[in-house]
C-alpha cells in the first residue's frame, strides 16, 4: 500500500482527483491510499505519507512543505498545472509511483 498525500488550498478541490487516482490504481491493480488536506495543516499528515504531491494553487507554500517533507524523508513534487486542471488521475498516479520508486527502490 502506497500512501499518497495531496495538499491543496482547502483539501476539497482534490476530491475528484483522488477518485481518478484511485480508479487508475485499481485498473493497474496497485494498492494506494490517497488523502487530501489543506496545506495549512500539513504537519499533521506528512509523517504518514510515502509520497506528497502539492496542487499548483499552493506552490507559494512549497518551501515550508519541502522542509517538513525533508525532515520526514518523504518525496515531494508539485502536480503539473495541466494534469491538475484536467484531473488526470493516470498521470498523477504515474508521478506518485515514480517518486515512490525513486525513494524506495527496495519496495518495487
């Protein structure tokens, strides 16, 4: 099970994206747990994440999020604006899996 945490402005805008990521993972028979939270409460959830993805609308908080992720050794990337805007669950899942495999080669 790969724990993917998404941070956005309110934690609500990514609900559709979460469903699309879960559907893409189900099609590939990959076990994922995807959650979304507002970046304002990120410190409560980073330690449980295997991968953190940030919505493009909160890039302004990237430095602070990166510091927290680094402290917990959790890989982090910003979701490309196009993928986020199109709610492309397959591309965002691929991004999360790539990050996970880069930081956890023994778990592939």
